[in-house]
C-alpha cells in the first residue's frame, strides 16, 4: 500500500497511530456492550480457571449446579473477558450458551464488528496493556467496563474484518492441532509409564510387592528387586538457609525447590535467582554442578504436586532449602530411568504417604533415602528410558512448534489489526 493510503489518528497516551484511510478509530463501547441479563437452558459453567491464559481456549468446564454464588449468563457468540487479573489475558469466544463467574464480562458484539474480530482485538497486545494499565487493586487487580469501553479500536470495513479473522483463525487451528498432538503423546507416555515402570519389557512371571508404611501394592517382574534408593545415591547435599536479605540482583545463581519441574526442566530465574558470591563461598557444601541430580523434598502446596521430583542439574548452583542434590551409581541406576520413576503414579503416591506437615509438607532426607523402589537390571532401565525419553523429545518438539505458531499469531495479529499488513478483499 502507498503511504497516501494511510492517515494519522489520535490514540491513547497522547500517541498517534497510522491506519488505512478507509478504517475508523472507534471506542470499544461503540462496538459491543456487556450482557447484563438473560436466561439460558444450560448446565455449562465457566470460571476464570476454565479459560486458558492468552490462548482464547476453553480448557475445562464445570456444572452450574455446583455453584451457588451470583453468576452471569452468556449466549453463543459472546466474547467472555476475564476482568480479574487482566495480566492473565483470559478470553473466550463462546461456542455455546451457559453461565459464568461475575469476574467474567460477557461482551455482545454489535453489527459494526464481527465476534471473532472483537475476540482478536481484545486478545491483542494494545488492549492487553491498556487493560493492565487501567486495572485497580493490589492483591486482586481488576479492570472495569467503564474504563474498557473507552479503548480505541482501529476498525476496518466488514469485508476486511472477515479476511483478518479468517487469517488469524487459521493460525489458531494450527495451534489447536499441535496441542492435540501434544496431549495425545502425553496420554501415550502416561500409559506406557504405568506399564513399563511396573511391568517392564517382555516379562511373563510377576510377583506382588508392598511399598511404604501404608502398603502401596504393585505387581512387578519376578526378576526385579526392591531396593532402598539410598543404596544408589551418594554425595547428598542439602540446601543453604537463605534469608530474604541474602538474595541479590546478580551474583551466584540459586536453585530453589520450585525450579524443579515434573518434566525434568529446571526453570531458573523466576524468583530470587541470585545470592552474593561471598554467601556462596561460605556455603560451599550446598553448591552443585551438572554432574548432580536434584530433588525437591518440600512443597508449599498441601497436595504436594512437586515433592520428590527428580531432575538433571543444568549448571552450577547454590541449593536453597527444600532442594537437594546427589550423585548416583551409574553402574546400577540410569539417571533418566530415575527421573521417569519420580513421575510415576505409584512413586508419587508413595512419596506423599511418607510426607509430613500441613501447609508446607516435606519428606525428611532419611525417609527419602529409605524409599524402597522396584528397580530392574541396568540394561532394562536403559531400554525403558529410551522409550520414554523419545516420547519426551516428541512432546518438546511439538511444544516448540506450538510456541512458534503462538509467536507468529502475536506478530501477525498486531500488524493485521493496525493495517500494517493488508489482506485482499
């Protein structure tokens, strides 16, 4: 398009935007309104927790009979916007009617804008930061419709809206197809874990064994042994007692218990990632490197979703309290097998049964080392690890594809919704 085909218009924050000449700059309140009443014949209930973060997907659903609090109603075609904590960017274009939380605004698009176009306008970068900036409250910030309705939208003609919505919906379809592949592979892996980590490979004779004080019963191959985990571990290192004042903006990297994830991913740097080099020097006994495996033995969440998880250490870190590092006997146990084992159903149940505490549960180091687990011969461990690790690799690759599509959508959405890229009508 030629420069002469665009015009400069006023926008928020004393800024201007360059948009196509045949587009209008319109406030959101002139394009939609909040549904305030109505009746629906539906059991569907949607809360904020049911809508995906930034992906405009309804990930789970609830039954309205389970909720007695005040509710809003919505109809098919409404755009549901989560006004509580707008940073979460929870938005869904309703494919059916139902009930929703009062923290969700059901927006009714009028004849000036397509419902899917309204969805992408609200999902886009510009509205996201506008809503975040307008939100009020510290612990539970929320944005009000009285502020939302003043947001300025660059509005193309209906025919161009249809093309823009179609282009972005096609990318959504690619994201959805990739997510289905991820979920299918995760289901396959879960089933194989249940089989391989208990039944092994090509065994015909089995024996029943009981684990822990609460007698978790499983059936394992006759040739497998029940071994104390501590027999395979050595150089066990505990975390250092860091206080809030010990953390710094840079310095020596710290590994927290929350950095150990269930898919063997260490995510460093989200919370208090460093301490001073002097503090690290004074706590050499808590420093580990990439020759170690790490485990979390403490969890703030009562159900303990991460307690007992094992992962590879990815560098040199100072361990914080609640995380432990250890070396393992490579001639007797495969590290990947041990990591997969720590994600198995019976292991998770076993570890939780050995945990103590209420608001912050933990398993003591001696109890962790005394866990009695079914361990196959090292060659079978390695075969099991290869099968499960190949599935992990497939999941990671699909997750990378999904991330690439999501990044493509964000960039494309910003350019299409401001007219930087035009679609042929």
